[in-house]
């Protein structure tokens, strides 16, 4: 048996060699599969990428509610969770039976660490190193952007991405400043007045988890005359394997910020 520590510093004892992995986070599932891992035996119903592969993997509930019987039936040797996506109660419940590795992603550097970690856990280290290298090279080729940008992810109430989040770290890497980080909370509720006071150059309306679309432009434009309203693909702000697609995506939409 091997002793390891997860991203929260928790000590786990895992068996050496190939694992039977259950992933409880969509970005983790996608990354494991994109790295070529054949170890994933279970996933949540929200793990839908890559579609042609996940449909053959057993579903064990959601990210907040799990099907314990389904998990036990799969006899996993390792369960991988994520601090934000999964609850402490889920981790503690499963840790009574299996090693549960909890990942934590709050920055772009954390996201690179995640890919490296998954490569190690699933014995696909070379693929992980290659993916990180390709992501970093692709991001390095993007032209620098600038200005104050708020990323709006929910409606009624409006909720924006705040401090200590991967999305804010990604925006900062692209060259933006996120003034919402001055508010309390990682995903604070915001008013139009909050957005006005932020002196925004850009308002990014995400396609998920709330599906903002063109019909919502009028809710913001009259009150934020100096800000450009831009609709963005929320899936391109996921960490993990999606980061490579994201780098290409940002390159294609950069004219929207001019």
C-alpha cells in the first residue's frame, strides 16, 4: 500500500498499480478521459464530456447527492472529489469505505497541479505533462487584454465570480482586472449599482450555469453605458483538459474586446 496526501493535506492509503476510479467532478472526469485513462469506472450525471466515452461509464449520482449503492457496486479503489464541487459530507461518508482524494482548484496554477495530479493517480503521467505543456504554450501566444471585467454567472439574483476562484485567476492571466473581488464571497450576489460602481469595461455574461443570451442584454446595457456586453461560453472557463480548448476559444473571440 502507498501513503499519499491530497490537495487539502489529508492522508490517504491507496493500493499500488492500476486503480478503479470514481470521479465526482465533471472537469476531473473529462481530464482523466482526455489523458487516455482507462481507470474511470464511475461518474456523476453531470460528467458529460467526452460524450463518446462517458456514456459507457456508470453514473453514481450527482455532485451534491450520491448513490451510495451504485458506488459500492462498482468496488472502486479510489474516489476523486473536488472541494468546491462536492460536499464535505459526501467526502466523509465515502472516506469511511474508500480512499477519497480531494482536489482544490482556485487558480490557474492549481489547475496545472490538478492535471499533474490526475496523471499520477491514473498512471498517465506523460500525457499529463504533455497536456500542461501544450496548454501553457497556447495561452502564451494569446495577445494581452486589459480592462475591468465582471463575469456574471447567475440571474435573480445576479451573481458574479469573485475572489479566490479559478475564473478570476484565468481572467487575470488574460490581462483583465476583476473588481468584484473587492466584495465579500467567492460568488457574491451583485446589483446593477454594484456593477456601476465597479467602473466596468466589460460585462461577461456566461452561458452556464444560467444561460444568458442576447435577450438579456437590455437588463445591463442601459445602466452600464461605458461597458461592453460580451456573451461567453461558460464551458471555456472550466479547468482541466478544457483549458486547451479554452485557449483556442479566447483567440477566436479576442476581437470582441476591441
